């Protein structure tokens, strides 16, 4: 199966996922919490790769800062938005 960007879906390595997440973080313009942005703009993470939302939070009082933790059977990916700067951490669970 091929992703919309032309790359293969499986197998996905930790480095490939982190590179995809960093590319996505540069094109996402935040309008709310990361949970909503990720589910709306990157549905292939959930539909094709089987990620689910673990923890998430959004704080309007902290200038719109938010985070979302995505989990799969083998990876945990944390997206953090602090004052418009988005960071991504990828951790292998095995």
C-alpha cells in the first residue's frame, strides 16, 4: 500500500515516522488542540498504521499550548505545540 506522498506504508521504521512527523509539523498551522489537528490532517496514522490517542491536553490560557501522545503496538509518538513551535518525540516500545 502506498501513502498519498508516494512512499510505501509498511514497514515503517522509527526514523521514517519521525521524518514524516517533522515534515507534517512544518505544514500544520494550529487552530486548536493537537488531538484535533492530528486526527483531521493525518488520518493515515490512525487508519493505516493503527495509532490511537493516548494522552492529550490543550490550554488556551497558556497561549494555545497543547500536546498529544499517539500509541501503537510498537511506537509512542508525542507531539508538543508550545507557542506555535511544534516538536515531535518518537520512542520504540520494544
